[in-house]
C-alpha cells in the first residue's frame, strides 16, 4: 500500500498524483465502498485532504458516491480495459483458455510478471475447481505459483535474482523458501517447459503452468490450470497446458 503522508502544505503535480493514486490503491479485494475516515486511515492523509481529492475523483468518474461513502467508478474500469498491450494478449488468449477450462473443468489463469509478483490478466474459473484467491488484476508472489515459476525459468538471471533477493515469503507449509531449491526447480522447468506447483500457494491446491515466449525465448506471460490436489493429476493436464502455451506463442509471434 502506498502511503501518501500528511505533508499537506507541500505542492507539486507529483505529490497530487501520488495522493490520488494512494486513494485508488486503498481499495482492496472485497471492498464495495469506503468512507472518508477509512480512506484517511489507509493512506495517511488528512480527512480534509481526502475529502477534497475524493471530490476531484468523483467529478471525473474514477470514484462514485454511495450513501456517504465512495466506490470505484465505472470510468476506472473502462480505462483498465484499455490497458494495452495486455489487452491484445488477453483477447488472443481467451479462446485457448476457454477450451482448456472446458476440457479440464478446472480453473485456468493467464498471468505476467511484474517485479517479484505475478499479475493475473485473466481467470476462467472451472466448475470442479476450488475457490481460489486469484482474481483479474490480483497479485501473488511469483515463487509460490506455477505461472510465476514458468515465467522465471525463462527470464534473465537479473529477474530471478531480484525475486530471490527480495526474499521468498512462505505462503503455505509447502512454499519453496530456499533459493537453491527454487533455482533447481527453475532448471527443471526450462528442460520440461512445465512448472508444477504442489500446495505451495495454498493448502489442497495444485497447478501446472507453461510459459509464452517471445522471439528471443524470454517469457512474456504464462498459462496454468489449477485444481484440487486430491482430484487433479498435474502430470495428466500438463501436456494440455504445454500445448496451449505453444499454440498461443505461435499465434502471438504471427501477430508481431
């Protein structure tokens, strides 16, 4: 969470932009509406400042008023839909992801790497899959996910080092937190083209993922299937994930 601070006497476009961003970032998954007091608490801004900035954001449609509180506005959603080049990737991938979900009845993800985390660009939930915390636009530590390991395995060494140097937080009892073990897994992923995640992001959930590569062989994204550990056999779904990743890679290279 970005903290904007209480230096309300300061000025400058950069400070105003940081404060506006802090207000929008204060909303978390599950938040329908937030009041001025809660926004002030989460951002570190004075209530008078929050009240003034909320007025600007509601005038532009980025926030909407709702019974004394505010919610994220439709205009913000519209802008998000235009977040190219990611939009083109999602549109190209959607038919492949839908087929994969239909064939396996499990949840399918499309994700990219940003910093040390993966960001989910698309999530197609399967009827036989567990309820997962992943959501479109959501983030998760890369080392604890199949898509993250699939991308890291085909990323420059500097990217892998950045993730390791930032620390490998434990997300479950089986999360890989040892740098050496993570590197050995990434070597195996490079050999197989498949990254497996066995209850490393959460109890009872397994995943098989495969990268989408650019012309230089560097991962630009990854696709995955996630399901119950006691129902989904990763070795059986892995070939389907790999096939989709290869087909989508060819499709994207043809569009370049």
